[in-house]
């Protein structure tokens, strides 16, 4: 058509399900959209003058964690914006010394992944309750149990191919030798009892 504006408007920067899979969110070059999974329909969308590279939902409520992204980010990529969609405004923002690679919401927790650290905040008052050192995690790799009754977090350890699993409710940490090469992807089942990993080599998926 000779006009690239439609291509830019429709560019998807991010997509993810909420904790129970009943909704999913999409970040685009011009805002974000929230959909219902079944029946499929769009719940709401917000247009901004800038891109949203991360759009994380908290269950089905009005609170979202946003991070700017794309060629023209709405917000600085080193900030996490807590957005209240009922009020259509920013209610809090957290600034970090490096780019935010991932952000997750879970009951009363906000978990932020930066290049070499993971930060865990109390979502009620945004106090930092834990800081975890990792290797250079530019992919923002992290796995969190969706179950609201417990908090289990898995992340790449400083040593190549190893994954550390932290059980916050039991104050217990498990170290897993998952692969010989660097971790490429990981995910966790609902209650945090199973962890699946894949490496950069790409020949095996392992379940622990």
C-alpha cells in the first residue's frame, strides 16, 4: 500500500497470559490490549504515544505492570510502571539502574528481572524484600508458579546451565544442574512442583 503506518500500529512487542489463563495481554508499538481467552473477545485496550514492551496482568483486576518498548517507548525501559486501568493513570513507578528485561505480578508480589539482578517487591507498599544476583540475564528468564497459595521462583544461576529454585513460603532454595550449556527457556506448572527447561543447544527439554 506504500504506507507503513498500519504495519507499525499492529506490531506486537509482547504477549502473555494472566495467572489462570483466563486472559492474555499484548503490548504494541502504540499501547496495549487485554483479551478474554474463552470466549475470545477483547476486554479493553489503551492507546499511547509510544510502545509497551511488557504488559503484565494481576489476575483479572485493574492493576497492570508496564514497561516501555519498541522504537519509541512510552516509558523509559529501565522503569516499571504500575498502571491502574480503572483510573486510567500511573499509580507508581520504580526505576532501576539497567533495562528491565521482565516483570511479573503475583498476589502481593512484584518481581522485576534486570540484566544481572532480580528484585522482589511487596506490591502493597513497593518495599524491596529480596534482591537476587544472577548471570547476565538479558533474555529476562524467570519462571513463577501461578498458584496464589504459594510463591515459587526459578531463575538462571550464576553458573552456566544451572537453575536455582526458591520456595519463598518454605524459605528453601534448590539448585538444579539442568544443562551443560546456557539456559534458553524455562517454565513452571501451576503449583510450582514441576519445572521444564531448555538450553541454547536446543536438543533437549528436561522436566524436574
